[in-house]
C-alpha cells in the first residue's frame, strides 16, 4: 500500500493525515449517494452493515479483544456466504470502488504533502544543498547531475488488473481532487467541482471493470504509451526545469539542453520470454506504434510553437532555412537535399525524397514583401557599441575590424575539423557563402547583399549567402571559435537592446506577415505528418510512399528546432526560447522518436536450440551437448570469421525461425527503436556469445535479402547483449561468467569498439526470491553487485546494473529511495536501469503530479547514492553472519516450497493460483512450461496468489528461522547493531516488516477452512501461520518495535483505513472459489472472482 506512494509514507512519522481522511470521506460519501441510486436502499443497507461488522471486528482485534473480534468476523462471513450471486456482485464492486477511490486520495495526498511545511520530503534543491554542505564541490555536483543516466523500463505483467478505461477515470478524479484543494475558488466553482466528481464516480460505477478478452501485447504496448501521453510527457520537462533551476542556483550553471538524467524504456512488445504471443511481427508493430505516437505528440507541440513564434526577426541561419523552404515548395532551384535513408526498409520501402508541394508554409509568407529571408548579417557591418556581435564581431565600442579576422570559410573549416556535436552538415547554400567570402572577403559579401536587397523585389529571390552552419549545441563565431551555450545566451541578452536601435531596423526590415520561424516549423510539421502517415501504412501492412520526406532520426528533427532556439537567443528573444521550445528540445533528447525504446528478451535455451539446429545441419555435431570450453572456442572462431555461418536454405524449426526473425527485425529497426537484448536464465559466458553470433548472422541475412531484392537496406549495429542472472546459483556464478567474457579477446575488443567499453548486467529479483526466499536472495543480490563492480573495474569496463524489481517486497519491490540508498557502494555511480511492473506503472506514473514526484525521487536517490555511497558493513563479522543466516533461511524456505510433498497441492487448493490462468488479466501465460511445480511457475502469479490470501508467504518464509538462529548463537546485539548502522540490513528488515503488516492470519486461515480438505495440507497451513507469528516476533526483536510498523504509525493507520473494505472481499473470494471449483464453467462466478482479485489488489496496493 504505502510502498506505492513513493518513499514518503515509509519515513513520515508525523505525516498529516487529516486532509487525506477528508478526501476519503468526500469520495466515499459521493459513492454512497451513487450506490443508493444505482442499487437501491435495501442493498445499500447490506453494504453498510457488512462494512460496519468488518470495521468493528478490526477495531476489536486491534484493541486485543480477539474473541469479540472473531465473533463479529464470523457473523460477517456467515452473512456474506449466504448472499445470492446477484447481490454479491454489486457488493464486491462497491468495496472495490471504495478501495480504488482511497488509493486515488492517497496518491493525491502524497503530492499535496510535498507542499506542506514540516513534512520530511527532499526536493532536488534541498538534496543539492545538502550535498554541497557535506563537502561535495560544485564541479562534482554539476558533473554528477549532467552525466546521470537513469532509465525506467515499463513492463506489462499478468497482474495489471485494472482496465485502461478505469485508469483514465481515476486520473480524472485525482485532477478534480487537486482542483478542490484550491483556496481561491468561489462557492460556485467548488460546487461545480463536486458535480464533476459525482459525474466521474457515477460513470465509474456504470463502466464494466472486467476485461472480456485477454489483452494482446499490442494492447499492453498501447497502455504503456498511454502513460507517456497521459503524464510523463508533461512531467519530464517540469522535472528537468526543476533540476536546471536548482543546478544554476547551486553551481551557477544550467542543465545542458541535451542532458537526459531520466529516460524511459519498455518491454511491452519485446519481452518474448515464455510468451508465444510476442512475435517478430509484434515487435515491428509496437515499434511503428511508438513512432506514430511520438510523431503525433511532437506534432501537437510544433503546432503550438507555430502560433507562439510569431516574431519576424531571426538569425541569418533561420532566414536562410525559411527562404530555402519557400523556394523548394515553389518549385524553385536549390532543392538539393538528399533523400534520407530508411530504417524500415525491411518491408521493401526505400528512403524518402522531398516533401510534395504544400501551401502550409507559403500561407505564412507575405504576398508582396520586399523582405529577402537572407538579408545581410549585422556582424558583416558593425557590432553594437560595447557588445560582442552575436556572430563573433569586434567587442570594443569603436574598435576597427582586425585585418586578421577569420572568415566564415575559416569558421566552417574549423567547425568541420572539430566535428559537429550533433552531426549537422552544412548545406550547399553554406558552401556558396564560403566560396563567396573566400573570393571577396566580408566587405564584398556584405556589399553583395546590399545590392541584392536593393534589386530583388520579392522573397522568392535566389538565396543569398547564408549563416554559419548550425552546429547544434555549440555555435561557431566568425573567428572560428566554438561558443558555449552560456556565452551565446549572454550575447543574446546584450543583443536584445541593440536590436531595438534604428540601424537594426534599417538592416532588418520587418514586413508584415514575414514569419520565418513559422515557415521553418511548417516544414517540420509536414515531415512529422509524413512520419505519422508512414507508420500508419506500415501498421496496416501497406507499402509506404517512398517519396515522402519523413523523420528517420532525432538529429533530423533537432536541427531546425535548435536553429530556432539559438536564433531566438541571438535576436534577444532568449526568454521565449527558454519556454515551450526548450521543453520540446528536451523531450526529443529524452524520448527520441520512439518515446520508449524496446528491449528484446528471450530465454537462453532458445538460442542454444537454434545454434544446435545449425551445427547439426552443418554436420558439426550437437552444440547443445558441447562443454562450455568447446562452445566458447567455436563461438569465438565464428565471430572472428568474415563469412556467414548459416546457409540461406537453412531449414529452421518454428521456434528457431522465430528467434532469427526477431533478430532480423532487430537488425532492421536498430538503435532508433530498440535498446538492448536481454538473455533471461543466463548461466554461462557462451550464452552471451551465442546471441552475438546470432545477431551477426541475422545482419548477414538482412543484407543478403536486400541485395536479392535489388534494394539497399541499412543494417544497424548490433544491440548490446545483457545477461540476466536470476537464480541463486546464477547470482553466485555471475562474477565468473563476466570474468570469462572479459578474458575473451574478441568480446573485449567488441565491447570497446561497438559499445564504448560499457557493459550492462541485469539482476532478477523475482526468480531469485522464488528460488531461495527473500533473505537469501537479497544477500546474494547484494554480493553479486559488489563482485560485478569489482570485476568490471579490474578490466576497465563501465558497468550499468539493470534491476528487475517487481511491485511487491517478495519481488524486490518497496520504496525506491530506500532501495537505491541501500545498494552496495560503487554499484550506482550515476547509472541505473530499473523495471516498473504491472499495476505499479499506473500507481507511480498515471497522474502527472505523482509522476513528477516519483521521477524526482529516482533522480535524487541516484544522485545521492553516486556522491555519497551507502555505508558498507562496518565489521567483517556482519558479512559472516549474513552468510550464515542466508544458508539457514534458504534451507528453511526450500524445505517447505521444494521439499515438502504436500506443498504443491496445498498451494493449488489454498490460493486462487490455478484460476488465475483463466482470467483475462495479461497476455503472458502464468507458466513458462506446462508443468505443475513451482519452478515453471512465473514469479509474478506466485506472489500474486499469496498476496490474495493475505499470507504473503514469499516475503517472509525463512527469515524468522535465520534471525532466531543468529539470536540463539548470542548474536542478538549484533543484529540490533546491524539494523541501526547498515543501510542494506535496515532496509531489508523494514521492507519485510512493512509487508508482514499487511498480512492477516485470520483471513489466511479462512482459505484453509473452506478450500483445503486434505488433513496434511491443513496441518501445513497451520504450521505456516505459526511460522508467520514467529517471524513477526523475530523481526520485532531486531527492530526493537513493540508491534509491526511501530516506527511508522501513518502506514499502520493507512492499513487500518483499508482493511474494513478488504476483509469482506477476501471472505467473498473464498466462497466464490468454493463454488467455482464445483462449477468451473460458470461465467458469472469467473466474473465475480475477477472482481475479488481486483478488490484485494486495490486494497493491498500490489499484486505481483
């Protein structure tokens, strides 16, 4: 619950709850009014009676009157069991909506508290201040912020139970709650806000919350893109403005335009591990959909900019661009822009040519204007008094032009020798200018322009000499020196007053209707429309128009926008440049043209099987049976070779063909759309080299198909290959695996030349926890990170750790700040990738204000962990004790989950795990393989099932035994010391305590009483509940708390607010499961079960 509001609730002991209580009462009363109308007074009275019984039972239990609480709980259960299904369904829906509305109020309140005095919430400004106070230098702070690389990877999982329609309505209600907080509203406005809330809640009730079909991977991808459109699109620029302002305040320097402290990735449409519904075509479709959405969002921003940038005065560069566009669209000379190459040529489409003629730019130009968009540059004539020319003229008030002043040709040569930061190349008009100035010098060029200005009557005159080419983020003055953005802005501010003088008006006449920015942006708009249309055609399976001029790379989109940005600064409009235009530029750098780049993920065994088919077809033996040394030797030899390995006629099986088709799509889409190739269940170094070889072969195939089809197809460099270590054994072996890779000469050279000496490694929290239990997995993950950091430093490799965390503590979830600030020292260092899964995506990023706060927490936590790494264990004996407890914990966990013969059947009977596979929750099957054991079961439904029953077993099983064993050996004081002074151990204990506070053994025992018939299984359930109680006692022994979450009464209060609605849902779920197992084909019972799952998920605030 509270763990999904960010880190605020975990720490805030004096958290002001009254505004939250008021919001909950408001929303609850509005839902009550709605229910009276929708279900009638009689059924509403039953809803109220059951809620009252549940609330009283909860309060009596809290007051230690267990018998009275048990009596009322039994009375509530009897009434619920007796309900006919027709009455149970609306009651279930009502409690589910109460819990969802409570969640909305909590999310809104978590943002509201950031504006309250006295609440311990650190903003980026406060974090930077604290870092400087601790001794960090301004330069260290600036470098850490500007080089930070945090990537949040959104994933879809079988636990995202809410429909997107409901998520949208929840967001609308949150917006209305924020509006209701305003103190300046009139009574009429406040009444209108309440009426809007009533309408939204009524619409919520009248909307079917159940999915009637399973979502496809494309549906899930649309949901992820909806999050970007709904909140991240507006939240990210606000965060970057906040960071930039804080950075300027504390270091005197702003955040560079191209700095991207936070980016976003996605697994939706790329994660095919155990999901046969994700195919190569799915990945291609999702990539096209992402680019369509990006073009659509950029199009809206450009349309707004065209209205905003109405000014006539522009730099020579923008004026030149505008005239070139006008000439090109009028069919005049000078349209020599080469056709861009296509990254989508896999469907047989070549690059685009020029845009068709359009009136969109022409209509913005004056019909009878004397203005030439290339009229002469001010710096060719003189500089303003006492001010350096924006393009690099003399700075003395009356200083003559020095004879040694560099020409624009010199400047261009200088710029080209240094290389353009954004890869922008000069146009032919720039070359003309260079030639003219080399021959006649600045004075001749200026005189020529004056002559043209006098003789050419219209704006369609041939283009005069242009400005110095756009150099992206670095401008070049006429002396050939690169100008930093800060010096450019200083000149712009000084030029603002100069441009108001009469000489400026004389040199740059402002004819009515001459809007060069609108002309340039008009062309940008046309190319975005063409990009969007191209993606529509690809999604429809059509062959796109090869002549359409569309955006293939973000550099193409950035070039005209950067030119407009610097033009505004040069012409005294810096304050305008720093508005919507700057936000758009930052969005392009952070979102690119795909919004979220896709990762591809596949299980290592699929690659082994594919190579096994190849070696057997070629008569080389069975790759799958080779020892690791032989695999490495053969893979290395093939990778060093120049010839293709796989013959064109290779008869692949269906599974192997899908692997190769995916890699061919990867070679075609490339890094504009894709990010990394993740190997799940990586167990050896050859797993990585196998993917490298298959990537190379796929690239050969794409090139061969291109030549056979007589069309040139561009092939992208290979994606970075990311091994995912998931099980306890794999985590332990991770250092040796990476050591073997770095010792391989081919791989070491490949890493340096193709990936910039950068290695990414993913750590799996879910499967490691399912394999070994939470304590053993947490310690193995901690040690694996330490060892990976060491081996990478030994080989001079930059490491990025990719944390595959879930929503629950059992899968590595919990408050993000707590998690990042308890990582091993040196494991962050400004770089971090992390997954956000299932319902957590909506909870953290569904509302713009909540998303902004979450992104700030991410950024602040990484910055703090980089500059002030968490303290390691201060005593070596602590690590020894953790090793010992890890062994005990793992044995206790596995003794139940893997060794007890009754556990599997007990798990199937006492939880809704078997029924989950029949529900329309996610596109991915609940199991990787069709077996009945825990090993093949995905970690997500494993956690999901135990969370539904309130036993939450994966988060604590084995922990109590380990702690009590340490205490029995005289280490109780050591455990307390570890909790007080070791961030890793403290966060581990706090998270386990938090999730155990959500458990309820009364509810868990009810599942056993009704659903479990076998005596041995019931006995196992009783043992597990006793072990839960023992674990609670052992955790309290370590933390010193008299009851769970004693250090966080706010969290405890929030749980108490939810339980009166969650408990009845659990009771009804038990009865529905009992009936459904007798009538498995009853669709009404299936619908009712899904309603209970939705309700419990909303109450627990996590599912998996």
